[in-house]
């Protein structure tokens, strides 16, 4: 094995991951010029351009992508071997990659992440916000957080929060001007703030009452990809928003927002930590699951 080429390939992978020579240099702890030199030397030795460079960006070429796709399993194997060495000491250590929606990051993980990392200083935690359901094995994640009702049967699921509820909310001024919907179908006549997921799908508002489920394709002049922005927009009179109770904080208590259709929005299963079924779980993952496991009862109201 050509160990010089191996180190150059590792540099190439870091640049491709970060889309930046400087960011790759920071991760690797070497000078940006050394990163550039390693990639250039690799391209010259292989006789093919692996990265497309402009003054503002860098990205793998088609040849570079094909090479990296073939190399990724090998790099993952090296990472796993190093992590296994740390795990053999039965000390939570190594990189832990977790995919989760922004709401779960904001209300479950990030508020306690300082305490977690203080308790486990040898763990390097990487959180990736994504509202899509990710195949964590294929995408190289150790675990994910998703709503319990969406988890696959072959995953271990550990409850991370109590019951959750949704709410259709608007300002008192909005309701004074447009009236209050009495049934979910009335929403088609209202100005609603719509949510587009990372997949490109626009969310259809979901309701349930007395065992009857109903979805409504709402209309409105504003489409956002972040429910935090939807909350701000609703507070500023842009229209009605469909938000999780955890997002509303005290806006309902202080009267800045008012809730409608509450009888059509029953509590439902909140977020769970999920990971592949295994006989042995890495100490770092076990520490994460045990730390963020939910241990109380009752609905999360914000």
C-alpha cells in the first residue's frame, strides 16, 4: 500500500466533504497550502482532475465523485477500527453522528449538549439537521431522532420526549379581520403559512378527531422551510401557522397568538432516538441514548 497516496486520498475526502480547502485544513490540522499540494500531487499522479475549482467554490468532478464513492467504505472501515479501539477500553469516545429535525435539536439535544459533552469529553458529537427520514446505516449515522410513528420496525427506538401536540395559531388581529375556522376544511379560505420539507414536499396539515383522520392542503402567500420562521411570521400577522406546541413557548399564555381547532389536534407520540438493532452498542452511542432518554410522563406543552 502506498501510504503517501493514502494520506492524499484522506485529504481529498476532507476537501470534498467540506467543499473548502481551508475547512479541510482546519479539520486535518495542517496548512491550507499543504492541502492544495496534496490534492494537486494526487491528481498529477493519477492523471485526472478530481476537484473542480473556482475563485469561490470547490467541488468533486465526476471522476472525483466516482473515486470517493469507491473509497468511502474503506474510510468508514478505518474509522470503525479506530472507534472500536477506543470502545475496547469501555470508555465513551470517538465521533458520534446523529441526524435529527431542527425541532428535536432545539428542544431536546442542544439545551443539554453542554452537560453531555462535559460528562463525556472524549465524544465528538456531530448533529445534522434534516427533516427527511434518513437511512442511518446507508448515510453513515450512528443514530437519529424522529417522531415515533415514523420509525421502521428493524430499529431500536428509545423515547426522548413526552407526548407532543400540534396547534393552528394566529394573532388576535388576524382572527378579528378574517374570522376563526370552525372546521379544518375552513382553512382553505384562510391565509396559511405553508411548510416545505427538504424533500421539496409541501406539508398537508394533519388533523384527527374521534378516530377520524383528515388532511388539508392549505393555501397562502408564504412558504417557508423552517418552523421557527413560521412562528415569527405568524406573530407578525402573515397568516395562520401549524406548529408543534414545543415551538409556541409562552406566546399562547401571553396572548400574542391564539389557538383554534384544538379539538382536532390531539397529542401524539413525540420524538424517539433510533438506531440499528445490534447485539453490541458502542459505549459512545449507549451514553448518548441513556443521557437523552425521556424518563417522565405528560405532554410537552412548550
